[in-house]
């Protein structure tokens, strides 16, 4: 969604969750961007629901295989929009991308995702 105001997120239950994105077409991914509002933008000054450690994988539905494209950490002290070049860039395309949130910044009940973009 276009609105990334605090509270307009896609909440995942718990601090560890995952989602699979179906892209409109096959893409040879080169980077992923994650966006979360700054602490000063939050009404409570608390962004502990922001993702912290996460992995990105390409999913080949036909072969039923998943290929790790990178392991990353979102830093709440940096800019709200952070782009991560994929560590395992492969000369192949995927239509499905799995994002696994390994941890967040301390919120026990949920993790919020505001915007994720796949570049390729």
C-alpha cells in the first residue's frame, strides 16, 4: 500500500513470521527494499515491532526448491527505507520470493511490515 504512516502496516503474529510474494512475472532479483517509519514518526516513539533479522529466498514452484538469496538486518537507527543487495545473486528468475522475519526489535506480540520491494 502507498500509505506508510504509523499503524498502516501488515502485522505478522509474533516476532518470527514469513510470507511468500507472488510477483507479476518472473524476475531475476538483485536487491530487496524494506521500509518502516522512523521512531520520531511513531505516536508512541516505539518501533520495536520493526523487522530486525530476515532472510530472502527465491522459490521455484515447478521444481519445489527454495534458494537462499541473502540474510540481512534492518537497522532502526538508519533511514526508514533500506535496500539490501542480494548476497547470492543468481542468473535465474523467480516468480515467488519468500521473506522470513527471524526477529524484530523487541515487540513480543507482532512484527509490522510497511513496504517490501523486489528489484530485478
